[in-house]
């Protein structure tokens, strides 16, 4: 009988200290790869040889955040089939191991922390949704590993909206949410917005299977005020400077157990009118998201989070830089990996719906602000 083989040598692959036992059990841990913390994993099992694969994920000192029982639900895909969640998981606190069963049915199977999303997925989305509306691509430069850094532009409305994702490479829910955001804004915001889209801030990390949070030497989400030495950040800053955005949404994913929420931190020197605009924007978006248990934002976590940005400070983050430099109303949207605030087990369709709701809220806010603006000749 062929021996079971575990492979991570592909786009997005990540797992280390892999051990395969004779009874169809795989033990592994997520590899931090260039940073102090780990969360993302993705591996392929060849010739599993049984109906089920018993997976033991070691939760070591590098694991980011908390883990608990059935909240963390990894995903799997048998050869030629679609991705889906495992039916259950269990956290062994004594041994610090997350255990779950994968129904491989003797077929080659992939296993991942969450639904993967690679540049090939973006390419499919671009051809299906953006190419037909005349979107164009721009090459902004090269990544540290020589990969082309691309931005996409669509629409010709007066309000410029910057949409970004994958500041932290392993935060795949953000990419699906980004798709929903784009879809809503290009279909219902025609003539109102023009989109500037950077789908993969840390492109190298996405392809090379890094989680990416707090990556050495500087997190991709820090040092935007000039201290980050990465060529990617320099290229993105130059791109943004050419046509500064009025609105921005940076799509992330939080810790493994966190729900959806919005971060809308304001700089201490932000004027009162900007604070009032941000408050109305967030309230409008939250109201549109609240219509579904799969998309509702967590009210306890939606808010300002100055302490998250130390020691670099909020002004050095992407959202803070945009706010400080261009008075952009910049939001950070955190899309849950596994469950929504209401406990819904999430799929890519749910994340796209979340993005659509956020986009609908942005458009509703824009239209409301336009109605409040004084007409020509008014005092």
C-alpha cells in the first residue's frame, strides 16, 4: 500500500513538525514563517489510505490568540470537490492540541485553517466581475521577492474609495469580503464611486503561506508614515499619493475566536466634523450589516482601538496614515474566520454577503451626506 504523504510545497502551503502515524493520524503545527506568531496552516494529504484522517494541531507558544472547542472549525477539500468545514473539533487543554476529523474517504485531500484564497482566485474574480465593467490593472512595482504588485481601478465616480486586503497574508476571509464589497460598489455605486483596489498587500506572504502578523522586521500594517523599509509599502504609498482616497476599507480577519467588527480609530487631532462623519459612517454600515445573523458586526468590539498600534502608534498604520495624511475616512473591517457574532458557521458566500452589506452601508452614507450638504449659494 502506498505510504501517506503530507505536502506543503504549493501556493499558500504551511505546516511544520508533521508526523503521520499508522492509524490515519496526522500531528502538526502552524509555522510562524518570518514572524513571532502563527495561525495559518494549509497542507495536502496524498494517499491517506482510510476513510478518515485524524488531525492533531499542536497549539504552541506561537499560536495567535485563543482556541476553544468547536468554535475553531478548519476546512478540507477532497480531490476535485469543493471546500467545506469539518463537522466538529475539540480542544484538549491538557495537551494543548486541537483535534478534528477529516472525511478523506481514501482520496487526496487538502486541509487548511480556513478557506484559502490565492492570486488565482482573484484572477477568476477579476475576469468574471471586473473585466466586464472595464476595470484596468496597473503595475505598481515589484515585491521583495520580485513578484509584480498590482492595483485595479474601476468606476469613474467623484468619490474615490480605496479597498485593500491581506495586510496579514493568512487572513483569507478578508479576500472574500473584498469581493462582496467590490461587487456591491460597482453594481449599485456606478457614477458615485471610483475604486482603487489592492487585493494583496503582502503578496509574497500570501503565495508563500505566511500568516504574517507582526512579520519581521516590521508588520505590513505598520510604519506607513515612512519607517517601514518594505518596497511594497513604498510602492503603495506612491500609488495612494497620486489620487488620495476619500474613503478606505482595509479587509482583515481577527483572532480565531473573534466575530466580525469594525475598527474606526481616530487620531487625537482629528477635527470634530471628521469625527462626526466617521460616527455616522460606522453607524450606517453597522445598521446594514445587522439585517443578517451571518453579517452582524459585534457592537462590543466595533470602536476605537488605540492600544492595538503600540509601540508604533495608530498614525503609522495604513488606516492612520490615510487619515493623518489625506483626512481619509479609513476603516478596518475584521471578518471572522469561523463564526459570526450570532454563532453562524461562515462560508465564502457569507463573507461576500458581509462585504455587500458594508458596501451598501457606504453608499447609503454617501447619499445621506450628499443630502445634508448645502446647495450652491447657501450659507
